[in-house]
C-alpha cells in the first residue's frame, strides 16, 4: 500500500526527468552536427546550468505545501509574502 503511494508521488517526477533528458539529448544531437567543439561547449554548459536549475526548481516545488499549510491554518495573509519570495527566486 505504501509502495503504491510512493509510486503515485514519484511518477510525475520520473516523467519530468525523462523529458529533461530528452531535451538534453536533442540539444546534443543538434549541436553535434555542427562541430565537436560546440558539442563540448554545450555539454559543459549543461553540467553547470542543469544542477543550478534543478536546485531552483526544487525550491519552488517546496512553495506549494507551504502555501497550502498556511491556507489550512487560516493564515491567508502570509501567503502573499511567500508567493512574492517564490517569484523572486523564479526570476533570479
């Protein structure tokens, strides 16, 4: 029963990861046709950019349960501040 719940939660994350890898593969195939130097540059930039992007995405995913917790407690006035901070993280 717990396994089913974990799979239900993990499935969307797994699908997103598959799509991210598909985009990376598409980038590599397209750039690889140009030159090997360009392919090396794209691969290097992805190894720097992707962890940073995923860290920020993880921070933004944490916003939803925080907001719903405040709404559940009846503290809707605090959600505006959290959304503003989330927008700031998203922009940066």
